[in-house]
C-alpha cells in the first residue's frame, strides 16, 4: 500500500502492456470476443460480491483485479474494431461524472444525498433518455432490478413519505395474497406474491437494508447450518433421508447456536 499516483499509473500501464501481449501471443486470449467474455465477466462480478459479503479484503483485491482485466480486454477489442479504446472509455466516464455533478464542478447547490440523486435522474432525462427507468438493465436479477427501479422512481419524487406507509402496503399485499390462495387461483396468487416481494423490497429501502445482500447472507447462513446438520447426522451414522423431521430439528437447533 501507500502507492504514489505515479505507482498507480505505472501499474495500469503495465496491465495495458500485458493485455497487448496476451492478445497478440496467447491462442486463448486471441480467440475471445465481447460475447464470449460476457458470461465470464458476470461470473467475476458475482465472485466479487461474495468476497465483499464475506468481508475477505484479500479476495476483494483479487476479484477487482479480474474485473480490471476484463474491462481492459473489452477496451482492447473495441480498439481492434476501431470503435473505441481505453482512453475513450475513461474520458467518457470522466465527462459523464463532471456533467452529473454540477454541485462540484459548477455553482449548483444541493442540500444532501437525496437531492444529488434527484438531480442525477433529471440530468439523465436532459441527455435524451425518455424514461428514468431506461438505465435499469433488463438482465439484472429480479430483486436487484426491483431495488433499482424503486430508487430511480424515488429520484423524481415518486415514493412513499414514510416507512409506516410501506408497512401498511406490505400488510395489504400479504392479505391479498392470502385471499388469492384461499380462492385457489394460482395465476393471481403468483401476481400477489410478486406484489408482496416488491413491497418488501420497498420496505428494505426505508429501513436502509440492502435486500439482495440480506437475502444472500441468509442463504449463506442456511448453507452453513444445513452442512452442519449433514455432518452431525453422518457422525451419528444416519442418512438425512431416513431421519424424521423431529430428529433433524434437534441437530438444527444446535446448528443455530453454531452459525
């Protein structure tokens, strides 16, 4: 650590030089296209997300390096297509950041974070976007997409005033789901279930809880506890499929104290 600005610039230049070598001399790297890299980039992004949730900073560093490689790789392919190069990419994001932060680079004053977000969405509309929701990627996982949709709607003032209103909406959607289940209407039950999830994600925003991270932490907790259950059952010479739920619950309660 404690690298100077020059050290950082040299490190980035080193990566650019290595990318040049790989693209010229390595059969695998020469073969890659933006389309073949895409699924690998998505995988690397999720690996970074795992490292962040696990608070493993050494792993975060490694995964960031993998992503830097991918970004440089895409830029190199863009250069070969005579569409753009890494300088174009970096200058474009610099220009966008300057334009989207008039409270720093111009004389616009803001009262706080919420006004910054609101100004951001208004500026995007001035840039030619027809809807504030255009920037939400279609391929995002549904829970992340719901969060981004709600955040963008909030940026232009379309949101609840307080958490109690959201609580009321959650209870309303829950009751509507119960009614549809009683009616036996599977299609409407699915629709109401989706509405309930959307309301729960709304509630998470007001509670300042990241819904995706919260659910993933619960996933990880369940995995640890279930693997503990498997391990202890094996130590007792039992197979889970042959155990009663009551027997598994005894071990599960121990697992909750362990993880």
